[in-house]
C-alpha cells in the first residue's frame, strides 16, 4: 500500500473515530495498551495517535485493525473476519514494505498495564478514487504527528522504535512499566554504521494537542530507567526544572544490537505523577552534542 493510500485510509479512520462514544474509545485504548483516563477529547487524541503511528511505520495491518475497531464499537477483529464466507468481499491490499521501520513486540506490563494484541490482516473496502496530493492533504489535516515533540537544534527524530508506552498517573506509589525493546536487523545495521544515529528516550505528559502542536519533553518527577539491568543516568529534570530545558535520555550504549532482534529489557520505575505520561524510544540523528 502506498504512503498516499495509507494516509487516505488514516483520514477515513480518524473521521469515523470522532463519532465514537467514550466507551468505544476506551475499549480501543485499553486493548491497544494506552491510558483510558481523561475527557473525550483526550481519548480521541490517543486514538488519533495510534492511527498516526501506523501511518508513520507503514503498518497497513494496524490501520486495518483500527478501521475494524472504529466500525465495530471498539471490538477487535478475529481471524475469521477476513476469511468468513459471509464477510463482504473487498479487493485485497498487498502487505507494505517495512523499509526498516519497526515497533518493539513481545512486551510485558506490570502493575495493571495491558499489552497490545496483534491481529492478522483484514481486507478493506477500496477507497474512492482521488488524486494522491488531495488524499495526502486531507490526511495531514486530520491527523497529528506521532513525533509531537518540539524541534531541537541538537537532534532530528527519524523513527519511532517502541510506542504505546504509557506511564499511568501515580501520585503516591512507585510503579514499574516493563517492555521488551527489540531492534531489528535494518535499524541495528544503521546504528552500527552511523555514529550520529542514537537511540533517545523521550517522554511527555499526555494531553490533547491541537493539529500540528508540539510539546516539551517532560519526564515524571521521580524516574529511574534501566536497560538490561543497567541504570540509565541522565538529567531527567532539565535546567532547574525549567519547562523546555529537558533533553531526551541517550540509551544507545545500553542497548544490545547484536544479535538482531535481541529482547532488550527496558524498565521504567516512577512515582509522584498526577497525570499520565507517554514514553518512547526513537532513532534520532544527532546534529550537535546534547547538553548535559
């Protein structure tokens, strides 16, 4: 499926998602591993984030799954959905080329986190014919970028490696969020070949953002990050807790790139949070040295 087709489908799914009631939105978010807290605008924003993530990674299967969900009150598709004799017959769409894009799989959650389920590809209705440029423009107006962090002179975000990592609000107790961070062969080779490519860990408070808005990096007030048992020490509070001064944490040297697809164990321990946060590792091109 071409990029324009993905964007066109994403725009259609986004429009349909805005008609869902809160219970439908919460069901989608719960089964896709995201927080279900907040008002309807916040719930819709998280669903749009899922749709955008699928477009950015070229994940046509995820888009079809989300399309099924928004058309069926949040319910997940079953394997029979695409093969049932009574199911509508639509033209089949070829699987997309991944081009090195990858999301970590096989992750686990603790303390109430639920893992996202994986489903097979579904057939989808053929989208109405329209020029690619118009489709792309419609999609751009309908969805928010997954890389919603403010631009920086120090790095350029290239690729999301692990998404849907939500740190639920925890004002008094320590919580753990555990994931398997898997680097595929393509990304691993690029990181080995280009020393200016680094794996950076980002975090932001979850909030509904208007289209094209970007947010500051914000880690929980108390946070400890460990990869494969080693603590990742970084300045998670920025310059004197000043908003906008926090930099992403460089986790490159803690990640095992060989063998490819190694299950790196990422554990985030945090506390004193009154709002949920989204945390995600991304491949970034370093433009100049990150300030400490």
